[in-house]
């Protein structure tokens, strides 16, 4: 009998422990904030909704836009799973801007952001909060890379010559395709990879992937016709993908996996055993280090700053300067050196690739906008038109073309490369009338409500004082504009001044393409420069004919940066 009692006691104890564990792992809703009530009572929280979206081939942001729309609110909470705390999502431009700029001291990057990036790039400042002991030292190494002297003297030249070779490739393809459309995504990936490799490491023109692709198409001199009766596509032979670009694609995909995981550190640990990831990490370290070593050798020969022709030269020079100031040996073989240059390459390549994929789609789909853009370029560069030549780098850099700026801004508004950013509350804070506990992750949508679809109405008095003041600084919701928020209209960014001159106004309405605040996109100036130069030369040299509509026309591909599943171009040469 005593034995039976002992067994019963153990069973009861185990049952109680299991029950307590179950209750502990259940979501912990924050009082008063809208949520999916059914998700609050199950261990997996909202995970099933994301699983269903994946099965349906839908983009993950749809969960958040649907959640906010269903509750008619700019703020909601969701439950990622049993190992994560309750998260907040905000779909409201004014509140997001207020929090990221006026109240930025109350927000940190948070565990999820840092753990995701630390798994592969631990020494890059993107994996650090501002108060991290290595943050300032890491940023110091890349301090030169967003200055006008570097952007105009190095980046612009790297972009210009690469784009001109890219245009040769597309002219050859256009002639061979004989009026048929072809997929542009892989070509644009090669273009942005070459631009960043040239700017980052000073690779020679003959070594670029774009020229390799051009030679492959010319040597083959053949095109396959694929598709069905409704849509026929031209398909060209592929060149061998560079080892470093394979590594870049592999590691970017693993970063994205970690972002989606409830346990990013565990995800990175598991992925580290994969042969493809091990190869990618080895390629990254070996190849990047070879360029660092080459630059160190160049610097040892007492070359002046005027002879620097790539980002690695500037980073090596700064590490040498930092070492001299600290009385230590330069750490040219450190992980920090490698990670900082890799971050520059990744950020500039993949995000610009994303934007260009959407830009060429909009050029083809919006014929009036393309024609207007071409006319404004011709008026802006009369000497180039008169002399039947390309606009020069200097002309492109110094010339302000409001409609070009508006076209770029509208592309980024409609299809932000990143769909959202996540921060973490560093203290208890009140947001849209709700108390958010310290340590709560807060996701800000960079697309969707107020930006590309109408936002929810909200009581003005419940906004913070600084948010209320923003109501006088342009529109807070594009649905209040004469231009529908879900349609492409570059004109929404143009305004006439007191003299009747049309100017580009980047504060005309909601825009979050580069996030906001002190930890917004570090490479924003580089992105605008590249896009201005690339789109100018593409429109100057090529006519983008409206391509046929595919069934996947509006489907998005999830990755580190968002891209369209369908990216067809149908081209005619203009020169």
C-alpha cells in the first residue's frame, strides 16, 4: 500500500510539473492590446498561421497586415512560439517615425537582431547595440565609406563602368531575344555584385561577372525559347557563378532562416554543420582576407590616400591608424576586418538587387512614367543629347532631376527591400495608449498600413506628445493623398515651390524604405547614388516594353531582402 502511495505521489508530482511547465510556456498577452485570442491559449501561439501562409505560398508580412486590419488597429501583439516572449507589431508611419527618432533612446536592437547577425558576422556593428563595448571601434573602420569623397570618387566610378558593360549585355540579349521577354533577376544580381566587388575590393574590369556573362552569351550565340502558348520567354546560357557570390547567397539565406526562427542561436549552430555553410564561411574568410592582404601590401609601399581605389584600402588605413593610436599591432587578420568588409558587400549588393528587380518591373508596367523619365533625362543632359553620348559620372552626380528622385522614392515606397525591422523596449514605455513592458520586442512594418495600404484610424490624444506634433509635418497616411496608396505614382513626391518650379519633396508623405532614426540604414547614401546612376543609364540606353503578365506577377520571394518572383524585361536598344 505504501508503494502504491509513493507511485501515486510521483504521478501527481509529474502531472503538476507538466501542467506548470505547460502554463509557463503558454503565451503571456499584454493586457489591452489586440491579438488573436485563439493563439493566446496554445503553446505554438501564432505559429500555425505562419505555417499556413508558407503552405499557401503567401508572404509572411500578410500575417501582420491581416492582423492589424482585422482588429482595425495600428498596434497589435502576436505570439511567435513557446520559447519567445510576446511581440508587438506597429503598422503606423507616424508612430514608427516618432519611436525611432524622437524616442530612440528607449529602443535597442534587441536579442533577436543581435543573435541573428552574431551567428555569422559577430564583429560587425550590425550585430551590436549602441552600448556594446566594440560598437564604436567597429564603426570607426568604415567611417570613410559613406563620405561624399568616397561615394563620388570610388563608388560612382565602380558603378559607372560596370553599368556600361551591363548595358552591352542587355543590348546583346535584346537583339538575340527578337522581341521576347527574358528573366532579369540573375543579370541584376550579377550587376550589383560586380558594382560592390569593384567598390569594396577594386577588382579589375575584365574579372567581373557581368563581362563573363556577356562573353558566355556571345560565344554561345544561341537562345532557347521556353514557355507556353500564352507566354514565350527567351533563355540564355549561364556563366559560372563566382565562388564569393555563392557564399554570399548561402550566408544571406541562413541569416534569413535565423530571423524567422524562435531560437536563432540554435538555428545557426545547426546550420554550421551543413557542408554548404562551412564552404561559404571558408570562402568568405579566405577571399576577403586575400584582398585585405593585398591592400596591406599596397599600404606598406607608402601609397597616399589619393591612390586608394576601394573600400578595403580605407578600412586597412583606419585599422593602421587605430593601432598606432592605441600603441598596438594592426589586426589585419582579425575577424572584425573581415566582417566589416563583408557587411559592406552584403548590404550594398542584396538590397540594391532587390530594388532594381522592382524598378525594371515598374519601368515596363508604367509606360507613361518611363516616357516622362526619359524626357526629363534628355532635358537635364542637353550636351549629352547634342553630342550623342552618355551622361558622364560628374553630370549624373551634380544634376538634380526631381522626377528621377521621385521614381526611385516611389519604387522604394511600394516595395521596401526589408519588409520590417525589430527593436526592443529598453524600459517600460507607453505606445499608442498601451504600456509596453521593458524587454518586449517591437516590430515596425516598413510596408503596408499608412505606407502602401490605408492605415487604421486612431484617437489622436492617445498618441505621444512628440507623435502628435508630427501631424503637421506632411501626410501621415497615403490614403489622405490624391494618389491611391497601392498604386505607383512618382508624382506624389513632387511639389511646386513659390516660383512654380517642381521640386522633389522626400517628406511629402510616409516612407520607411531605409527604416528611420539613428540606427536606420547605414548605406542609405550609397543606395541612392547607385540607383540614380543605374536607372539613369538604363533608361538612357534601353526601352522597357511592357512584358506579358505572368500568373506569379505579384508574388514575392522571401529572403534577407524581398524580391519579386517574376522579373521579366522586354527590351529594345535606343542607341
